[in-house]
C-alpha cells in the first residue's frame, strides 16, 4: 500500500556535496522555491524519500555516489509519479552515459562542478516542459506509417537499408521514427548507430504485459531528436521464447508515440510471426542479382500476396556492380515477373567510412550515388502512403519523378540488350 500523499511540491533536490547544495539552494530561492526542498544526499536518498512521499513536479538528483547510475535511475522511476521531470547531476563526463540516461527518461544531465547559470537554465526548461499543455484530443493524432525491410538472402544489406531509411525519415523528413530490430541475437541496428542496445527488447519479450507508453519512453535508445531504436544482443545460448505478442504490442505503442515505424525483419521472423505485417504499409524487399536472390524474391513476393496483400512491395537490388552480377537485371525481372524499383550501387569504401564514423551509411555518404538512391527510396516509401494511410498504386516509383519518364527509361534500358542479341 502506498503511503504517498496527494500534494506535490513544485521542486525537490538531493545533492551529495555542500558546494552543489549551496548553488542549488541559491537558484531555488531566486526562482521562488523553498531552499528547504534541497536535501543532502544522493540518488538513493531520493529513492528512499520518494517511496513514502509524493513526487515533486521537478526533481534534481545527484548520481555522484551511485555505483550503477542506470540501474538506480530505473529504481527511481519505480517510485516517481508520472509526469515528474527529472534532472540528473554527476561528475562522469561520458557521452555514452549521457545518451543512456536521456534514453532512460531523464530530462537533462548536468556535469559537476555546477554553476548557477547552468542550473537555472535547466530548471527553467524543466518548468516549461512540466507546464506545457498536453493534448489528449484523439482527432489531433497524426497519421502513422509503418514499413518493414526484409532481405531475400543474408548479407544483401537489409539492415543497412533499414538504418539508413530510418535516419532519413528522422532527419530529412523530420518524422518521429521508431526503428525495431527484430534480429534479437545478432541485430546490428544499434551497432550501426554506435549505440548500446540495452535490455529494452529482451525485457519486452520476457514481460509483454509491461509494454506501455512509459515502457517505450524508457526502453528505447535515442539516436537523434527524431529517431529511437529498440534492439538487442540476447545471449546466443538463450533461444527466443515468445508467441510474438510482445512485438504486436510494441507496434501498437509505436503508432501512438511515433509517426514512422521501420522494422528490420529477418526472414525467420516473417515466417514465425506473419501477423507482424498486419498494419505494415510498405515492405522493402532487399535482394542481390543472383539465382538464389531471384528464387527467394519469388517466394517472398508470393508470401506477401497471400499474407499481407495490403502492403506495397518495393524491390531494391543492393550492392550492384556493373559486369559482376550473377544474373542480369532483365533476367531477374523476368524471373520475378515485376520490375526492380531501385538499384543501389556497391560502395565498399562508403560502407567502411560509415563503420569508422559510427554512422548510418546514408549519413556518412550523403553525396555518393548510393546515398542518392537511398534518399529516392525514402521519398518513394513516404509517397506510397496516401492521406488516409493506405498505399497508392505508384509505390514502386520515385515520388518526385513522373512515372511516364520512368517507363521510357526502363524500356530504353531493356531494348538495347535485345537488339544486340538479335544481331
């Protein structure tokens, strides 16, 4: 039984040292708050105190004496009431810790030694966030797009496409985007973005009933202002034990929290959990120009037609090297009985550069030909979803180009080989 009362203070702080405490008390008085609300003691004292009293609107906690800041922040979240704006203070200057703390749900992380201006700015911003109007009007909910990226074979670059497209949606198109990497044991989504995957996805699989808006806010790792990822590096001696309900629940929460969902979906997940595509608008099918790629493209397109007819497939041939492909573009298209929508050139130098920088391929190689094609794919995905959230008939073409021009170019490409063959 909770012993908390219903009255909430505007502000409270728990600091480990007198120097920080003195600065904080002075700033609090300037802002019209009681200096008595600044307590001696760090994060663990805050947890102990808030377990029996109501949470303040704004809470500042000192992590300096915490041996495991992330774990302690999660423990703090268990005793904080919804809506509390938390600012952490610490002496560890580590960008990875900062990212992890922000991803866990805190508003800001201030580095010691504190200065009055820095503290005041953080508190003013926290006050603005707490008092900002929160809209609950259902009619104000923006439309949501969802897409999955599936590779016909391992190594065709499906994950590269998923991370790059997610990055483009979040930066170029300014869409709040969720990236869900469903390769639970060997996923590379977080690795590509130079992030630690955390335990969010494995926790969701183990406890589907815990999945709600607050869980999403704490479990997802923030890559930029508009992009968050849910990924995992589950132990390879722990088989995946789930009926898929966690994934469906995650997709549902994404629809409320984001405008775009990108699912990096391994083929085995597609087979085991076909219901994951129930609300997907677009499926980007990544392939190589090989016999095996053509065979599995045929099988996957047939599967999509039977199990997800509402989803618009976009065929992307990746890692294309002129003269080095196993089969020609024309033969591949004849085999799958449809056109390849996009051809992404092979760029090993660009891929190496992205890996060294810890960035997505498109972020590290915006000026390259491959980067240009990836931007075209992003436009096509967005252009393939109409105002009502359905898919349009022109999903496979670049939304910025006239479809007639595309047809003429394609016929020209196919006509030359035929003429040579006849000669």
